[in-house]
C-alpha cells in the first residue's frame, strides 16, 4: 500500500463527515485509526488500525508500532476530542502538524484566551448575543497565512444559540478587512502554527474583531463543502497536503456563494413524522438536502437543542448570498415534521 495518511476517527455523523473523507481519499490513501469504522466510511479507506483515539496513550502506542513497520505520511483528525492525541502522534513521528501546546490551548477556551495574551490578540466571549459570528478558514504554510474563506453564521435563540445557517461568499468584504486579518495573523503566530488548516472563530464588535475559538483542523457543519462550492478551494485536500509535507493548491477557481441551513424541532417530544419531498432536488440552486433524524427519537426544541436534535440540513449554491437565501427558503418548503409533545411522548 502507498504511504497513507492516518485519520483519527471517521466521525459520528455521516451527513457531515462523509464529504471530507471522500475528498481526502481522492488524493491519497487513508488509514483510519478507530475502534470500529462505520460502514459508510469503508469504501473510502485503504486500511484500518483498530485503536480507540479517545484512549490517547494506547492509541499513540498502537500507531508507533504500526509506523515502525510502515511509512506514515501524515496524521489528521477532524475532532476536537482527538486533536491533542493527533498532535502528540505527529510530533513523535516528526510529521507536520499543530504543536501539542497549540492543540491543548485550542481545546481549552480559557487557556486559549490566556495563551495569546503576550501577542496582543483581542479575544471575546462567543456567547455575546449582540455580536455577529464569523469564522476565518485559514491555510498556513511555512508562516504564510492565507484566509481562504469567511464563513458567516446565523445563530438560533438563547440559551442554546445553535447555528441555524452558515454562508460563504467568494467576494465577502471581510476578506479585505485589515483588522480581521490582523486578528487572524496574531492568533496564528501566538499559537506557533506554521503549517495547517485552522478554523478561527470571531465576533464582530464595535471595538473590532474578537477571537472566540480556534480549531487546528477542518470545521464541521459541511463548511468545507461550502468553501469548495463558493471558491473552488478544497480545504480537505489542502489539509492533507500540509499534513504530508506537500504544498497545497489554494487558488480560487470559482466566484460564487454557498449556504447551509439546519432544521431544529419546533417542540420537545417524540418525532412521529419526518418527510422530505424529492421535489426539493429540483429547486434552482439546490445542492443537497438530507434528513439527519429518525422517527421515534426524542428531540428537544430549538432554544435548548443540540446538534444531535437537528432534523435536516440543506445546501444551496448561487451567485450571491441573497440568491442562496432564496434557494434555502424554497427548499425548506419541502420538509415537514410531526412531534408528539413531551407529555404525550411516553
């Protein structure tokens, strides 16, 4: 087998995780490190190393034993749960990746806010209800920092404030905002990352952009799909190239917009009915629409919902964000659900 890239964990949600795996597997062999690979991931894998990434020490030992017999090109994960062990393994193998200190800081918000203090990085509270939320999808190569895309996020009602929608536009004005650029550059330098893909969350306040969170891996919620549809930049393949010591191609080839919307339950109770009309696929601008919940499950209403409560997702592509909004609204009409309220859901 050609030298593989190790992927710690395939992900728990096919609707969100399959796209990234397909893009990486299209470029290089993928050896999954997981206790039990999900069935949907099997067609994209070149091999499987049976180890639970959640058991950091045991997993690192298993990988080192494998690497003693086989050359490994890179180490990846798309889970915050496994970011620290991935950084540890990459460091032990002498492979590119976020440092252990950076991975630890990114996984601990209070530590993250303290970590870059000496680098004059302005940090903020992600729970600030009045500040718009964005993220900078950032590619770092040997100190060169490039913001490949800006993701704008619309949040739902408090207290959960779960994402309702993400939008990426190739011509987003924030791509040229010097204050946001400065915040991103200072964050990358503070963390000491010189190679990798970062998802840097920010709030836009009256005092300028404030960094709220950083993930040293690809974002979830199909944001890499939005970036590819809007700009042509393949963040998944860029991440894999960086992890294997190669130079990624991050040249934009598209000038469009793309957006994703999530449906949350209108009430708390048992999901009795969930229907999606096939006509949704015929709507202009429709990219995909998927159900992400099963009838019979207990679901929680939007203000207190989690990602696990989402009923469906749908993606639209257009020339502008407004065009995507129109397509998302049309697609939403093809979804219907019935929920037995909590008192009657037993």
